[in-house]
């Protein structure tokens, strides 16, 4: 290295330290001034700021006033395309940015710097994000407060081994299938039965796409106080659990495989691919998690195939199931995402008249279920969810009240993201145009239509990964 290069690097590091010190000094000065203001003035200031400045202001408010600030509506975090990153000054400084769209502020969007360079969001719970980097390391982070912590190392699962200094991960399938199925896998299982291979190996970056699916944190999580449920890819199926008091991932039995999960009233609830809703309980002695069915099975197949004779809808498919809880915390909800291929009779299947894949949702409410597991409980279709709105996505699902966001969040609607991971093949002959599936939008349960697209997808024709994520800022 030339002497001039070394000197320039030292000067650059010196300038970076100086800027960091000056930023810290100004932050401390502003915080000291804000803390002297009465809480009611905090509220007035907070209401008059745009969504990024609201977050910055809330981060310097004291805990005593933070609880009176207006609750934020969910934000949509979109990974930047290469072109967007090049346009950002932050890219020139080698700082990664994310594109954020505030639902309460309409279509306004902003680019924010993140401390998650190389990380992918795989979970969103109570204001916390869970991310995975290209070494398969899992972290929990609160972007509103800056708090973050590492989750347990994934190879604490006894039959998952790290190879070549963490560059590869090998799943020993003998003990794995025993844990998942409680014995040999059934013959009809398409992934593992009846004669599974001895092992399955993935690179560290592949773990984010082909092993991890979603991480759900317990309510009001903190780095030193949490429970975590890791949902794995469909072909793995079995979930894994870890707690702050027992920092080891423990894989649990799940013959049907877990599709989605939430944390509610102190425990995890999940739904299998077959539609069984289960509650999970941790054994205080062994630390193992076990499940029991607590609701009638969702009639998913009937919902997906009920097509009226003579209808233009010539194909329907159940794409995904999500779990949620009503805003009063009393009712468990299942959100079913369907697609239907629509083509009017007599039209050709190419050009402007090619068939289109439309999105529609059905919301099922577990009635007579003040206590989940009640024998009288039954699923009822909800044609209207009142003043509530649902936000669904592969990374997290939440039901929010629209009362505090009148005119900003549409009541009776499902806000959805693109979670169709994979390459879109919309240009083939007679292949439906899946644009609506590949974008984030708003579905009105009353009208039965997608009323608007939240943010047009600029990655068409490319692998749609990583998917967007909902994030509800928590200031406490």
C-alpha cells in the first residue's frame, strides 16, 4: 500500500470518528431539551411530523411520555433495487438503505439507512424485527430504539451441524424425521418418506431461503426476556423454539408442518398446512415444546374449490393461511389468501386478453372462543371486520384498529404483500398474468376487489426475494 493511500485511510477514519462524536453530542443536547418539555407538548409535536421524523422524535422521548404518543400504523419495508441504491447517497458511503412506505401517510415513501447490511427480514413482532445474514446468524432488532441482540446460534439444534467454519450446514435426517414425525415418515410424504436420504446440506446464505421461513417473538420481547418460535421451510416443516433463559433451539414434533404462527395470551398458536390450529406449551422441566389442537380444522379445500357453475372463474387456488388476533384480543382469526384465474368466455389466451390471476381473501373468526379450545368453538366466515384492518405477509400478521387513523387506514380491508417467492413466468403462452400476486395491495372485503396497489413492484421478471415486510414501530 502506498504511503498516500495509508494517510488517506487514516484521515477518513478520523473524519468518521469526528462526525460520530458530533452526532452523539447533538443527540444528547436535543434529548436534554426534549426531556424538559411536558408530555402533552410531546404529543402535539409528534402529530405534526412526517413519519420518519416521528420515529426520530419518539426515539429521544422518555419512557414516561412515550406511551402517550400516537400509535403508528404499520409501515411497509421494501428491499431496494440496485438502481435505487445507486441513486442514494448512502450507497456511495457503503451504507445499506431500505425503502419504507407509511400506510398512515398515504403513498409517501422514504429511504432510510439501516444497520442491517446483508440482513434479510424474516420476522416482525411487536415493534421488533428478526433478521438473518448470509452466515445464517439470527438477530432481533428494534429500529425505533436501536436496541438489538443476537438470537441463539442455529446449530444448537442437536442434529444440525456447521461445517467449514460456518459456510455450510448439514441436517442429519435420521434424528430429524424422528423428531418431526415421532417415528418413520409416512409413505405419502413427498419430501421425506418412505426412504429419506441420510442428510441434507445447505450453504449458509441458502439457509435464509430454504431453511428459515419466519421467526415469531413473544409479546413485548426484550433482548433479555423473550421466547422465539422459528418456522422452517415447508419441506422441513417442524418448528424450533428458543427462550432467553434456555438459549438453545429445540425442534418440536409437527407431522403436519407449521405454515404460520402468532403469540397470543402468553403462548404460541400455529396453523398447519392441513388447517389444524394448535397451541404450544413449554414443559418447565425438560424445556421441550409440545402442541395440542385447539380448534376445528379449517375447511381449506372446500373454500378453495367452491366455484359456481357457469362462472368465469375457471381456477381457484388457496395460496396461504395466516393467523391473527382481533383488536380486542378476544377472537382468533384465520386469513385465507386465494388466487383465481379469470378469463371471459370467447377470449383468446394471449395478448391483452390473456387470463389474469386475481387475489381475494376470506377471513374466518373462531366464534364461541373466549377461551381457545372451547368445545363449542367453530369457524365462521366474516364478511366484515368492522373498524379493523388486517395486515398480512410472510414475515408477520397484525390486526389494527382504524379509529386512530381515520381516513388513513381503510377499515374492513386486508393489506397484503408479495410473498410469492420465486421467478415469475407471466410471459409464456396461456400463462396467467400474476401482476396482482406480485405486488403489495389493499383488498376490500366488502367489495371483494383489490382497490389499489400500495407500491408497484419494480422487480418483475426477477426472483422475488427477499419479500417485503410489515413493521409497526414501538417507541418503548
